[in-house]
């Protein structure tokens, strides 16, 4: 699929299988999501621009590579986005963070916003939006709409599981935003859940069901 990258590293696949299993505990689910986020973060940042800086090693001076440009922004779609966010901040501790509070109305499946806080200079930074699930894509489209209204122009969307329907809708709404995912599942069921999926990511992370 155009503009979609599936991160199919064996470790990602293995951990995702354990997360899908309904017998997996809340504690294990959270730990696995954090571990996978490290691997996904590695891929979504693979092509970041570098510049050099002069440093002195114990032996000699050298021009050594460092990341170019302003610090990244990780934009977490609450609640479940925080499961990816935490591991990503382990790898990129200097990143700025945006929070977008959205929940799916269970009847209409529309995304309802309840919170938004983002760095003011977001337009000068690469923004990586994180949410484990891309189902109907209502939440992802709303999150990116909101960030663009705030001024973001350079965005990527990172998730764990995507439905083909969600990918199609998201890439049609935001063709400029590449999608990174660990897997593309079969379809959405009549309640808008990804099949085979892993259930409700927020509930499984926080034990709320
Ligand atoms: C889940 C998930 C996404 C959304 C995906 O959140 O984390 O944000 O559903 O579904 P969509 O693509 O159809 O919009 P949910 O609304 O359940 O909120 P929560 O994270 O607070 O549980
Ligand atoms: N949100 C989830 O958490 N899981 C799904 O399968 C769909 C939306």
C-alpha cells in the first residue's frame, strides 16, 4: 500500500502475538507495548536528517554525527497512545510531547475531543502521532486535523495494528502523512473493532474492562 510501511521485524511479530492473546495479563500487555514501541520508534526515525558536530574523543578530534533540526514531537492520542509514548521517550528523551484526548463514541464511532495540549512551535518540528489502533481512522484523522490546525506540516502516524478500511480512509484524508504499523489485519467488525485484532487497547492496557 502506498505511504504505508509495515514493520515486520520478527521480535515485533512475536511480541504482538502475545499481546493479541486474550489470556495475556494487563501487566504483560503494558510491558510488551512498551517493548514494541522501542522497535517501532527505531523504524519511524530511521531516515532522520543528521549533521555533524566537532567533539574530542580521548584520542583525537572528530566530526561526529548528531540529529539535525529541532527536537521531535511525539503526539500521543489518549489513552492508549501513552503505551507507545513511554517507550519512545526512552529512546528519544529530549522529544517534546503533545497530548490529544479523544474517545470513540460507541454508537456513532465518531472521535470526540476532550483535551489538547501541544508545543506552540509545532510547525518547525517533525511530529510523530502515536496510537496503537487505526480502526475506522476517525480518531487518527481527527488527531492529525487538530495538529495541522495548530500548525504542524511534517507528520507521521505510528500504530501497532491497522485495519485496511482505516488505512484507506486515513491516507485519503491525509495523503501527506506516512503510516507505520506492525500489522495490517483482516477487517473491521460491525462494532468497528479490528479483527482478529487485540480487543480494546485502552482497556487491555489499564484493566478497565
Ligand atoms: C481507541 C484507540 C484509538 C481508537 C481507534 O481509543 O486507542 O484511539 O480507538 O479507533 P478508530 O480508528 O475507529 O477511531 P478509544 O476511543 O477506545 O479510547 P481510549 O484509548 O481512551 O480507550
Ligand atoms: N479501538 C481499539 O482499541 N480496538 C479496536 O479494535 C478498535 C478500536
